[in-house]
C-alpha cells in the first residue's frame, strides 16, 4: 500500500466515525498529515507510537538499518499538524449539540477555548521532529483525530449498549476492554476522580475526541442539560475544579490507553479493507491489539 493510500484511508475511516455524522463533507483533519516522505512510498512495515519525537525517529533509523522499515506513524500530531491542532476542535460543537445544548451557546464557549489552545501551541518548536525525519530521510506521518473519533464512537456505543447504572459500573465495563485492562497492569487504568462510585451514573457524556479539552466553563451548562457523568481521556486541574463545582461525576478512562484503543480500531479497519496485515512494531506507549 502506498503512503498516500494509507493517509486517505485514515481520513476516510475517521470521517465515517465523526460526531458530525457520516454524511458530513469532511476530506481532511488538520491534525493528521504526511509530515515527511514521498506519497508513493510503499508501506508494509511501520513503527507506531503514541508520541514520536527525535528519540523515536533515531530508534526507527536503527531498526531500518537492522531489519528494514517503511514508515513511522505517530498518534499525537507534530509539525504543521500540531500547529493546527486548535482547528479540529470545531467538531466539539456537534458533540455538545447532541447533549441538547444550543449551537450558538456551544460555539461561543468553544471559540474562546480554540483561541486559548492556539496561543498555547504557537510558541512551540513544531518542526523539531519533522526536521529530524527529513535529515534521516524517514517517512513520517501522524493520525490524531481520525483515531480519536474511533474511540469516541466505541465508548459511546459501549455505554449505550451496557447502560451502566452506577459510576463504578462504568469502570467495570471499561476494564473489559483489552487496552484499559493492560493499562491497569501498569497502574494507569480507569479511575473515578470525581463523585462517589455508588452514585447514579445518569446521562453520560463521552469526551474522547475534538483535539483536546473543550471549555472549562461548559460543565455547569451540561449539568443543566441533564448530564451527570463524564467519561474523558484526561482532565486538567482547571477543568477538574469546574467539574467539582458543577457536581458532575468524572471517570478518567486513561489518556494513553484510550489513544491505544482508537489507533488499534483505526488500524483494524485499514487492514480489513486492504485484506492484509501491516507489519507493526510498537513503541512509545502503543501496543497493537487486533480485533479480527
């Protein structure tokens, strides 16, 4: 499979699971890109990691020398994809609308948060790992929101099917997922960080995609719309304080484990369509789990 084909499939499967719906006309995600390399490169063997920076690229070069390697794939964005991270946050409006919030209200809160994230990212040295890939002549790609869309849909569907009654039930259900069970072995499994485990879970909001955390000011609005429990990858301290003020239950599924889940589901779909398995070497927090 050519690198360009792999990239187009990442976009395709990401769009099919986008919270805005399958019919939305989405052709690209700004935080997903071929960062370096010839689009016609034949890809069979990939080094996959949650974070790929200069050390991992040097590791990739060593692996290439020893046994061959075609591509390095990062989940988290680098280069121009990282610089554009704030742009993909727009899809969070659809998620909030799905919880009953008016589009105008959701957009107002999100616009300021997007500008905040843009300001935070602007001074970063975006091109550092991309420059290393160029110097090593190592094909390099990242797939962020398309993978996160997969975990968003997976967890949303799982909760709708299982209908957990108590907050503790959510953790038990998550622990049946291989990626979260593995994380627990590394002391990084799902955790309840706000609310009593015995409390009624109520309406659940799953927040697994949309670039990064949305506005910290939105939680009180969610409570008024009937939401009682959040399932998130992670939650910053400012957001945590606002969640406590809003009296919401919060289950942190796990950041890296959720990224693993989304990336595995994405790779499963690509392999299924290609009717052949890619040779995957795992690194940087990633473990390949196949469901087919």
